[in-house]
C-alpha cells in the first residue's frame, strides 16, 4: 500500500462511506439511540451483523484504521511481525522515534547523543519500515502523539498505538487506544483487534473556562471525581455546550490524561473546533468530508436530552466554576485548588520551597523547564543558577508550541481564514535527518522549518 505523511482522504472517505449504514444497523440491533463512542465502534466492527455490543461483557473484534508505534516498543513488535512472512503491513502503520531521546543538556546535543547511541536501533527501524511499507518518522521529528494529532487523526476514526498517550487523538473525535505490541502486530498482520466492549462514561460540560483555568483543570476534576481506577474498562465521552468552547488541542490535552483514571480512551463529540483545527493543519479535504457526516460524529439528539439513559455514569461539570487545580502529591487524583495548596501543604507537612520546576509536559505539546526565577525575567535575559539549566526541549517542539498558540486565535465557530490560521509551520513535525554537529547545522535547521514545497527530495522521501 502507498505510505503517506498524513492520512489520505481515500481512507477517510472509505470510513465515512459506511458510517451512516453502520450507525443505523447499530440502532436497530440495540433498539435505541447511540452515543458517539458506540457509533465509532459499530462502524469498525469486523462483523457488524453479529459482533458483540454488550458493554463490559462482549469480547468483540474491531478493524482499526491505522497503527502508530514509538521506537522503544516498535522494536519487538516489528521483530514479531517479520516472522509472519508477509510482504507488507495489512493496515497503515507508522513508527515514531521519540522515546529514546533523553533530555539532559540541550536539544541539539541530546538529539545527537540519541542518534549516536541508538544508531543500530534507528537503522533497524528505518530499514524494516522501508521493507514493509511502514511510515518512518526519524529522531527529531516530534512527539508521537502530537504528530498523530497533526497528521493522522481524523473525526470518527479508530486507531491503536503502542504508547500510553495514544488517546490524545480523542481530542479530534477519534477513538484511539493505547495497546501492547502484540495487539499492534495482530492488526498489522490482518487479524482483528479484540477487546471487551467498553462501558461509556459521559462527561457533560457546561459553562466556559475563565480566568487562569485551563483545559487540564477539566481532566483534573474528572480524576478527582472518578479516582485513579474509576475509568477502568470504559471510554470517557465528553459532550455538551462547554465542550464546544474548548479548542481541539485543549480537548487533546484532556483526552491524553484519561490514562490517569484508567480509562480505555477518551473522545470528544465533533464540533467547529475540529473543523478549524483540520483546516489549520492543511487537511481541508478531511474537514469537508467530516461535515458531510457530522450528525454521525456526535451522539444522537436523544443522548443529549436524556444522558442518564445512555451512559453508564454521567458526570456534570460547570466549567465556569472550575478554579485552577493541582493534583498530588502521591496520587494523580488527589486534587487541590492552587489557591489553597499553601494551607494544605502546611497542614500535611509537605515541603513548600521550590528550587526548580518543570512547566508543562508532552501532554501539552510543550516541554520546557526553567528555574522559577527565570519566570520573572524577560525572555533572553539571564539564565538559571549554575547546575539548574533548563531541561532539553526539542527545537521542533518550540516551533510547534508557537504554532499551536497561533491556532488558538482561530474562530471556534467559523472556518479560519488563511491569514489568521497560517499553516506554514506544519512541516516542523516532518521526519528530518540526524542532528548536525559541524558547521552549517544552523542552515540545516532553517531548512527543516521551511514549507514542504521548498524541502529537498531527500527529506520528502523520508516522510514515507
């Protein structure tokens, strides 16, 4: 099969072509309206006529649309796939080299060390990918789940990935499930993905975030309510007017952290923010296709009217009442309002003096650490104390984070204009060559940040 640097519109069209008929069949079999989770899962049943649909009971076969693997777990999975004797993978698959890069000194040095240390691994992954028709994203291409969100995720799709952050794609209305390498190999060889049909937990969002509150506070509140095991065996489905006020990247942050409550995955109902995000990432053809089946990329109207009748559990969150939260220590469901953490810390005897801080994480598509004092200085003025330099942050991530901030300026209710949502930096996550250490590496970095039309044929070849 042809391997591309993004999900081809032909694949999306094939998924959407069967969606209305499969959804109608699901309603007929269950005798009721469907949640979004059920619509997506029914559309991916290997046997839509007889595949089990009983929540938390039926072990059911699914055909995911694609697979993504990170470099650490891909090694054994590909070795296992090679024993199958097949000429190519049965489902679109990509390998992303991000997990073996350790942040110690700085982006360029850390990337170079990773390339040198893991040369044998990278060479193996690249050669196997070329042989079996697998997309290969070399070291320096970006974080796997962010690349998936920007390139491969699409509303109503289903994918599996050998990375715990795979559910990040739920922010784009996709059922994306983190799995082990053996499950990935099954699908790569043409076998179905077999899993127990999940329960469905509905999170009804109303109001809008305000002040210092952020999308992450939504999932921290959900963690407080459900605890670290409350989502086990379930897909968490977010819906309601409040959900429509959160950007697609904000939705992805919420879905990404669903693993903290043990959820199989999380998903948001399709809305205008997804349309804006697809167009901002140069996927207008997919956005247009999604508009044609938009009604089936959301729960049925009756689900909105009577959610308690269709979800195994319903959580109500008025986002206008959410204050910034901090969860922990000791457990990710131990939530405290930031405004009260000082008093709580004193009560519990927790240390309150901060000497260094890591701000953000790959959950936010932004990794950047600073000594706290740096936060009060203008950019470029001074450095942290000796021995407390910022942890490494990849140059592609810096550009990507800036581009994401630009995207948040897009209108959530209308299609963004080219001027407001320029996609010219989308190429920051394309596969690139190894780090350059000699003279001229700065020019190399500048070339990698140019639009795709100006990239060399060699780099374009590596997007396979």
